[in-house]
């Protein structure tokens, strides 16, 4: 071992507290990169492979009914690679063991080997086209309700109760994330996918030799927009509901959102940590080098070159970084595994595993070494620039100036001790500002983490307690006359029934277009209400249409503008409607009209497609069952029960999330404040010892030492609140999607928690340094020359 | 020192005989340096009188600083008894020592130990703000001849000027005793003289007892009494028949 290497290890040992704190920040950075980015990469790789092997479609379209012969014509559309047709519909499943009604998306299967979006068998066997009364179930639904091969399951299709045999359990790339219709969150107990032989299924739905859904893959180089336009044109006479690509496919969309979020956070959080690493190494090395001026001079006098000395300090910081990186590697891989397991709760993959790629590891190491280099640079430059003779001499006393308060004429109000503190902060404004910024990130990280929960909670609460107040929402499997309201009201236990009409439509404005269902209901209805982002309730206007801000932005229209509406059912008329209101809502893309106006818009017979129901207390279960047994009812949903599942999941997630957030935030706060205080102590040890000699007590001296860190922390808190707010805003904006938009809603509590946790971390780190201060040997400090 | 009477572990200490402010009996100090023991003081008896100007002479390592530090409450003896007026320093606790340093004793070291972020005036004010009956910072600085350097920061002062600020800071609280450990050690001859003159002035004008460590024998003429130390012992204690004034000193 060379003497310099020995010196390095001794110096490292001597500064172990600071080195450990820096290594902890590096470890956190590496950990977040490897876990978050690693999970992201694992998900993307796994998903892409799954899409590839299962022939995941590029385009979907639902329609009323088209003859199977049309399939050939679809295949002939330029750009189409392959076509698959299906029959699919929602229907009720009778489950004895659960209180709420269950339903399933029933999908036909022709040939399991040749289909697009091929299923992956988990157990049992595939159903075949000609199988009678055999079904396959989606995995989560089967597991949650304990279905196994050979079990019997009761389904109600078009009012007919049939017992089916479960022959297999499978997963599908089109249903990696399964949400009940109109919902946003999985309810594995009450909703699943049911695959059935095409023959049986078509017979049950009067769809023999016909299909109600087509999926396509495209040739390389095909223009998706053109294919969709051609397809929609072709399907017009058959009640085509408008084709859509992957971005609008629910499962894909949710997974994509999740990935996007993962990527954003997995980039932003490590970046913050690495910036903190660079800053800390910078201040620690600068201090170290100024205390080692003499040693450096002696080394130079003995003939060590600038490069030797530069390398020494660089290696010194590299050790801290590599130790941190190693810890971060292990924790990161472990955390990656844990996160992948959490993803499996929501997203179903055939075989999802956390896999750390060599390139990510290399990248993570490279970036942290880069941070170490940037951090070391300033200090090393100082060390190298020092001529030996100069370095032998003690550093001249630091220069100070009257502070800002004194220049403002407030000097007379300040004690000498207060001036000391203020001037020390002012002397190196950059260091003070960066310290404050560092601490403020500790506050900001908590805010952005907690904001996600605040925002989602706010959104959910508005949606399910203010906007959607029905106990049960039913959808009919065919249009019914409005007087169905009376039939529903006659069911014992039903308190309120409000039928509505939902019409699929495509909105046009210039070349821009957007598909959305138009909900028509009576102005007298009270269960569902239109709410704005601020929670205001908007009455349904008597004429014109109300649309989501998301759609208005997409179509570039405003309140008062007129839009063209292409109705995607019946005689498919094109109409002009005035936008009378644009609401900022959080879920889905909506359009609302008074129901009479909607009937007029669509033309033809007045009909309703579903109803919202409120039941008498304690009657929910009974009424749900009665409703789901009605022949005209396709599905019965209970928005509130989804909300309850969501809340339960969320509070578990909150617990884990908060645990990590507190960890992240504390690592930053502790390392910045601890190092700041240690450096102050080293720079001002003599000054503080003098004060003790002059008769200041230990406490008074500690106050003087920590006042600086205290002021920095107090400045940092509001800055952190603001940065947290801005980052939350950026995150909210980046997460705007069709399915949900998280409102920028930060609870007052969140600000308080964020500040509180940072303060606790600050006090804790001061306490660590205070112990060292108390052990300071007064005389030996004063005897030595600085 | 009323408060310390009640705080002291030994209860109420006897007042020292009239005219004495320090009394040390059988004082010894042993430093444990790993395996070896360094004996810095061996069974030292020592007295300091009110208003006295005492010069401590001795070779480097003879124990002068150790003795002064124990008197100043910066260090505690291994054995023996040391008392300042009615306060037994050898058994006093942290709190009592802090109050003792704050009110009764002033220090001047070889290195000036000024607070670099404070001006001359503020460095002195640091002490006057926590004392009961201080002089003003301006008065203290005038005493050492720095009335025209009030608002200079340490970085803007010469070494001698910095040391005089340190003296002003030490005397501003009107201490009974001033302990000076080689105050001229880092200064050139002429500057050293100015600093010594300031100490002399403080002693004569305020009646503050001064214990002054030096290894420059020429300075001994300045004291009322000269104490010689060697290998941790006091080997000689002599009164000067005539205490010289600064102008009579030649070296
Ligand atoms: N903190 C200490 N630890 C160990 N030994 C010390 C310490 N302080 C002083 N000594 C030793 O005690 C002896 C007396 O030192 P000191 O009182 O400083 O002498 P002087 O001031 O006369 O030069 C010396 O041998 C010195 O090395
Ligand atoms: Mg000495």
C-alpha cells in the first residue's frame, strides 16, 4: 500500500460520519434508479415480449352486428396484416359466496392457437369452438373466487340461467389490467373475463355467423389512422362504434400510464439525490482540503505531482460513492423484486420478473461516478492550484463584511452573537443557498409523494360521494322504453330509479375528433351529478351539451362553440350541438345532455340503456340479486364497493409509500444538515472554543453553531413547499389521460407533515454533531494554530 | 461568587486569606498519553495576590500553561486543591466553571482567537453582552489604544492590534484576574512591547491581577513577582525590589 493510499483510508476513517452520510445518499440514488428504472425496464421488456408472442392487436372495434363474411373485406383493407372476429358482451355471474352482484365480460373463442391476443393457459385446458357450456376464467377472478377446473359456474345471459363447467384458467394480453366497465380499479371478486366456445356463445346472444368485435394487426409501415378510417367506413352499416388503437385500449392504457409514472419518478428522484451527492462532496472536500493545506504543501515539496494529489482527493470521494453504490445495488435489487410483486397484484403477466440489465447498472454507476467527479472537482482544483509555499502558510483570516441587516440600518438591534450567525450565512451565499435547496428537496419529495395520495383521495371522494351517488348501476343488454323506471321501482327495496341513455358518439371539430359516450338523463335526476374540479355541482342544462375539459382541449373548442357529433348507432346521424359548459372532471371523457334533447339528436324511438338505483338501507344485496336475474340486465355494478376496495388497497399502499418517502426525505435532510454542521464545527471550532473560554455555556455555544443550520432549515421549508407544489403540478400534468386525471390538490396536513419530518431529521442530525461539540477539548483547540 | 457557594460539592468553602485570590495546594497533573504518563505538574503550591503582576518563567514543557489552564478553569488537576476566592475549582462542575469564566477571569493566548466575523467592537461586545458590570466596548478598546479601529474586522488588523483586541475583550468584563499565556509569542519585538504596555496599563489602572507566561527573561522585570518553573515544579519565587515600567525594559 502506498503512503498516499494509507493516508486516504485514515482520512476516510477520520471523516467516517460524513462519508457514511454521503454514501447513504449515493445508495438511495442507486437504489431508486435500480428499483424504479429497473422495474420500468422489466415491465416494458416483459410486456413487449408478451405482446409479440401473443400477437397483441393494433386496432380494436366494437359494433352491433356484422356477418362473418365481412371479415374478408376487413382483411383486404390496405395495411391490415390479420383480422380476428369475436362475439363479446357483458353478462351476470351468480356467485353464492359474495354479497354483491358479479359480472363478466364474455368473449368467444374459435381457435385458441390462431387467435389474435392469444391466451396464455395457467391451468386446465382451452375451450374449443364447439364445446358446449364450457368456460375458461381469467386468473385473478378464478383465484379470488376459488374456481378450479371441474367447478360449475352459473351465468345469466339474456335472462337465461345456465350452469357452465370451468375447464381452464387463462390470462390475456388484452386484459393485463382488468377493470369493471365504467370503473378504474380492479375488483377481482366481482368482475372477470369469461371465455367460451364461439358456437355456444353466439347461440346465447343470437349472433350465429356474426360478430360484434373485430381486432386487427397492422403491417409494418401501415398508417394506423388510415386503416381506422377505412374500417369505420366499412362498418358504418353494421353499427360500428368507432375503432381505436392501443392508446385507447383500457388494459394497455393503464399499464402505459403506470409505466410513464414509473419512468418520470425513476428519473426525477435519483437525479435529485445525485445532485445532493455532488453538492455534499463539493463542500466536504473543499473543507477537507483547506484543513490539509500543510499536508498538501509537504507532499508537493516532496515531489508529488498535481496529478497525484488530484487523484488522491478524487479517489477519496470515489470510495464513498462506490460504497454507497454497492449498498444501493443490493437494496435496489431487493426493492425491485418487491415492487414487481406489487405490480403483479394489479397487472397480470405470463412471467414477470425483476431483471437488472447490465446497461442500467453500468448507467447507474456511471452517473454516480460522474456526480462524484463533479463534486470533487472544485475542491481538487483548489488543492492543485495551491503553490507549496503558499500552502505552508496558515490561511489568512476569512474576510467578513457587515451583513445585510446592518446595511439596512437594523444593526443596532442585533446582538454580536446574532451578527456572527448572519454573517456566516452571508459570507458564502452559494453554499447557504445550495444547502437550503438541498433541505428543501427533502420537503419537496415528501410533498410530491403525499400529493399523489391527496389528489387521488380527493378525486375518488368527489367521484363516489358527490358525483356518483347511486348504490347500484345497471346496464341493459338492449334498448328499453323509458317506462322501465316503473318496473324497477316496483322491486321491493328500490327507493329511487333513474334511467339514463348512453349513446356512443364521435365528436368532430375541424380535423380533430374524439369518441365519447353521450349520457342523457332527466334534469330532475339527482343520483348522478356533474361536478367540476373544485367540487361545484353544475345543473344539467336544458339544451346543448356539457363536455369534459379533456375533450374540449383535445378538440380545441370552448364553451359557446358548436361541434359536430356523429352518432355511432341507429341511423348514425351527424348533428351540430352547442357546448354550453366545459367541466374539469377527473375520470373518463364525458358528455352530458338532457335526455329529451338526446332522443331528438339521435332520432328514432325513445329508449334507455341503463339505470341508476338507490336502495333502502340494508337492501343492497337483495335488490342486486333481483336486478341481475332480470333478462334485460347485462350487468349490475356497485361503484361504491369498488371505491371501498380501492380505499383499502390505497391505505396499504400509503403505508409502504410513506415509509419510503420518509426514508428518502430523511436521507437528504440528515446528510445536508449533518455535513453542514460538521463543516461549520470544523471551520469554527476555534471560534466556539474561544466563546467557551469567554464564559459562554455549552448550550449557548451549541445554539450559535446550529443557528446557521436552523435558519437554513427554516428558509428551506417554504422553498420546499413551493418546489413540491411545482413538481406535483408537473406530475399531475404529465399524468393526464383519458381514464383519469389526478387533481392538483395538496392537503394542508401534507405541508405540515413534510415540514415536520424534515425538522425532525434536522434536529436529529444536529444532535449527532452536538455530541461531538460537547466532547471538544477547549485547550487543545486554542493551542493549535488554525 | 455567591451562587457557587451553594452549588459547590464541598459546600461552603472558606474564604481565602485577605489579599489572596488564588491558592493551590499539592497540585499535580498527569496526562495519560496512551501507554505513557506525562507528568505536567508535581505537587505544586502556588498563591496569587490581588492586583499582583506575576511573571511565570520556564523552559518549554515545564508546566506553565498547565498551571494557568487549571487556574482558569479550562482544565482540572489530577490531584490537589485549587481555590479561587471561595470557589473550589478542583471540584467545581461545568456550570460553575462557566459562570466563573464568564464573570471573574480573562484570558489572553498566544493566538488571538478573535471571531473573524465580528469587528473589534463586536468582539468585545460579545463579552460585555453577557457580563454583569462591564465597561463599554469603546472604553475597553481605548484602554489598549485601539479607539480608532473600532469597526475593523480581524482580517483588517495587524497581529499586534488583534492581540490588543483580545486583551480588551478579556478585560471588558472587569475581571479580577487576567491569565496570559505567551501573549507576545507570535509577535515581533516592537509589537510585543505595545501589547505588554497594554497589559501593564490594565494592571495599574484597573488593579486586575495578571499572571503572565513568557520565556523571555527580560520581561520578568515588569512583574511584582517572578515565578520560575521547571519539570512541573515551582523552583523559585522572587519579588522584584523594583517593578520596572515598560520604558525601562530593554531586550
Ligand atoms: N493535552 C496534553 N496531553 C498530553 N500531554 C500534555 C498535554 N498538555 C501538555 N502536556 C504535556 O505536559 C507538559 C507540560 O506542558 P505545558 O504546561 O504546556 O508546558 P509549558 O507551557 O511550560 O511549555 C509537557 O510535557 C507537555 O507535553
Ligand atoms: Mg505553554
